[in-house]
C-alpha cells in the first residue's frame, strides 16, 4: 500500500460530499443514496498529518493561498485610506475610514477591538500603512487583521476580490 494520497480518489470523495450536501444522488458502495439539500453555507476544515516532521523541533510555518474562486463572497471589508481611495471605496460600496476617523479612535482599545470584530479584512493606502500602528496601536495586529497594502495605481475592486479569494493556513502546535 502506498503512503501517498491518490489525488483522483480525493477529488471524487470531495465531489461526492459536495454533491450529497446539494441534495444529489451519490453511489456509496453498491447502493445509491440521495442527499438532503442544506439551507446554510457549510465550511470544510482539512487536517493534514505530516510525516517525519517534528513541530517541537522543526520550525512552524504559515502562509496564504489564493483560490480561483471566492469562497465567502459576503465578507466585510473596510478601506483605511486617503481621500481618493475613500471616494473610490464609496463608489464600489465598501466601507471606508479616513485619517480623521482613525484619530477619533485615539488608540482606545475597546473601539479598536470593536472595529476589528466588525470587519473581516482591511485595505490601506500606501501613505497610510505606516501611520496605522501609531493611530490604532496593536489592536488590528493582535486580531490578525493588519491591513493589506493598496498601491495608488491598483484597481480597488480587483484587490478586494483577490483578498476575498485568499485563504490563510498555519501549522499549529500538536496538543497530544
């Protein structure tokens, strides 16, 4: 028996699970089973075991991966930017905050935490990204939502779609 995972088998199993969740009929063994349509969005969590990798000794890792489609289209974004970026965000229907709005928060931990909970991710203008730690303190960084840089020449809608289709992964410490 091989230690490697057969990609065709994995693809078939995942497509069967998704088809079953959509209410389609799948074949399980020799019998056909009809799934039940779910009226909610289902999340899938994957756990992978790495062989010959000691998390106590070896370095842990994390990163991001861009998917071809947007898995969660209704996540909330906030633009922290200059007047031009705020105007552009207003045109495409994204919430925005200017430097003056951020100064009103005045490093208030409760307000920064509330802001971090309200939005799933943040974008920031290139001239504002350096000011954010000074204006807000470490609140967004602790929440894991430090803003993504939006350069002055980039299209905001493309950047929003790119961040929405990006997922994060990390190697966690083994509990046992």
